[in-house]
């Protein structure tokens, strides 16, 4: 996997009555920018232009190659990370159902 540079934060924590969400807009914006650059690059332009006639396998292969090249992490300063953690903890506690168990924790 090629080196991926994390997108720069911040992340925004939001809540609905049942869920806590993490707005990763900087990551999405970074990835859309990088995706457009990749699709017009010599490395990917031909594969992208041939998708209409190449079929589902070619689509899946191009998808995998592009995902491999896009950021999957958001870089936060220490202060930003602590703020996000505190917000996630508070909102998660508020939405926890007594007796509810996270299947991954067991």
C-alpha cells in the first residue's frame, strides 16, 4: 500500500437521538480532490475512460486501486483529539442503553 498522508482535521462530533456521528468533512474533501487528480493522471485515465465497456470486474479493480491511494485517516492535534474524545465519550454515554453490550468488546 503506498504511503497515505492523513487529511488534516478537525473532526466535528454531532448527535442524533440514537447515534453519535463524526463529521469527517476534511477527509472527504481531501479524498475528492485526490480522486479527481488520480482520474486525470496517466496512471488511471485510460482505465476510467474505458469503464463503460470494460464491465464490472474492471470497475471493481479500478475502485480497489483508487481506494488504496486515498487517505483513510484524519490528523488531529493533541488538543483536537482530546476534544473529540471527550465529546464522543459524553454523547456515547448519553445514548447508551443500560445492559447494551458492544459485540466487538466481548
